[in-house]
C-alpha cells in the first residue's frame, strides 16, 4: 500500500478549556493547530468486533383464537368511561386478551398490569388513552417482574396535554422493569406521554426485549430509554418528535448507577425530529457493552444526530446521519473501540464528525471509519465547520488511533459549505491519526489536502 505524504504545519495558538455537559453540545469555536497523518501498514486490529452474542430476533405473535374480549368484561371504549378495572379484570382471567376498536380511558396512577405468559392484542384503532394525572411518575402499562408478555397493535396515548401540574418526568407509555423478560412490543404507536414512550430498566435488569414495528411520537422526555437491560432488539421502528424536558432524545441508552445496557441491537429504525439527539449513548453512570446500530436513518434532529459519551464497544453500519441541526456525531470523553462502516454524515448544520476530548484524564481512542462519506456539512454557515474535527483541549487527556479507510471528505454542492475535509488541533496528546491511500478529499472550501489547518 502506498504511503501518503501529508503536509505538517504547526501553529502556536492559545486556546481555552471548555466545560462539558454530557447531555448537550458545547461551544465549537476553539482554534486548531496541527496533526501528523500517516498510513499504517495494516489496519489496527484492536477496534471492537461486531456483536457475537445472540440477541432477540423479531417475533410475530398470533393471537389465541380463544382470546377474551375486554368488552365482555364491561370495558366501554367510549372515550369517557374509566376502563382500567374492566380491562385489568380481563387480564386477570385469561392469558390472551383482545381489545377491539375504541378509546379506553386508563387511570395511569393505577396502570394496567399484564401477567406472565400473556398476550394482549389490540385492533389498529384501539386506543388506550391516559386519564389526566398530577403525578410525575405514572404509566399506562406496567410490565413489572413478569415473563413472556406480548403487546401487539393498537395505540397508547399519554396525558402530556392534559397533565395537571409540572412535577416529574416519568409518565411512561409502557414501563418494562424489575427483571421482566421475554417481552414483545409489536406494531404499536405510543404518543404524547409525560415522560418516555417506552422505558426499560429497574432492578434486576430486564432481559430479552423485542420492540418491532413501533412508532414513538411526541413524547416529552424520550422516545425510548434503556437504562438496565440485556438482549434488546429494536427493529423497523420510529422514534420521533421527542420534546419537552431533557434529554429529549429519540433513543437514550443511559444506564443508571451500577446498572448496565448490554447486547443492544437497533436495526432498520428511524430517529428524527427530536429536540436533542437522535440517539444518545451515555455510559457515565453505568456500563454499556456490545451495541450495534445497523441500517438506520438519523436525521432532522434539533440537536446532534448521535452523542457518544463514556462509551465503548459500539458498531454503526449502513446508517445515514443527515441534516441534524448540530453535529452528525459527537464523540466526547472516554470513548473507545467504535466502528463506523458504510456510513453517511451529510448536510449537518455543524460538523459531520466531532472528535473532541473534554474532561480531566479523559481519553478517546480506537475509532475506525471505513467506506464512509462525510460530505456537505456546515450548513449553518458556509465555511465555518469541517467534515471532521479532531481536538484535545485537556493537558492530561489524549486522543489516539483514529483511522480512516476508503473515506470520502467531499463537498459536491453547487455552492460549497464544508470548510476542510478534516482538521485537527495541536496537542502532544493527539497521535495515530491515519488515512489510507483510498481516502478522497474534494470540493471543500479551504482545500482538498488530506489534512488542512486553520490559521
């Protein structure tokens, strides 16, 4: 493989350290200095490998022909009557319950509580509608410490528009907690919740969860939270328009203290229109291991496309990250062993990729990009932001082993906006930035070299 000759320029600039908040992007006007980029003989083999541990596969559940109808237990579905007790009575009588079309008012302070080995099938126009509550913690459905539960079809609508008071942020559409396992949520729309559309957590960890064909829309805190969970498959789903109270992400993978999110697979899923990130992966309180995000679309979010903070062992593949109102992906403090393969980071308001270390004794290392397009970013103001920025603002932190293979740093618009294809700040603690000879730089406003530097 041919060696790449790269220009090295060193500039002595003064720059200030910036504070960090894990949930939000910070100022990006720090000046840059220099980097040395060379081509290794072979790819580094220490980056994380794809998930090998089996994860849950999509499940299609056929309702039992002997399912009981909640209307036979006096549920009205008239949009007026409190149907909580009637539906719960049906749940307590059979392992297969059918909810026909209608609007069923649910007391979220009481919640519906499925039992183990139970299937709940809802017609497409069956709605479980939350009755207004003043409590900050309440749920339409609580799956608590049970196994083998399936919720199929229908709609769950929260009470964010009728909520009494401003307290709390834990009004969930479906709350899966406390060791529940073998849970399927399929072909269901969940909207307008005071907190999250779906929450996975509690103690012990929930296990073997399938979320398939779900739409989570206009929820106040998150579309989906994963805090203490193992073996989770999210497939063919949409998490959109989250807004109201932080973090306001489409999907938030963020373990609580001494908890973990492990073996998470997100496939064929869209995260868009959320008031902050499309996807947050935040391991500052607990461990995150073996996460795969494949064949997804992350676009049009008001904040970042993807935020990685205190995370390791994450694989992204065949995913488009476009038109987000901040960076496409921001990689912050203590992030390692991340693979991006067959990706597109395009037309984001700021950078396509931001690899910036902020935090004492922090590290970013072993980040690999392969067959990736980084194009047409800096849509907010032409010529101010770059395709990729690598910077270390900490005297004790470091960035190393950032690798680019067959990556395109390009601007092919009629009027270019992307400043440099890639730029790095000066620091003795930045090392091992590699580009192979198949990388392409073209059309960027301030030049097409492999690495350029701001004055």
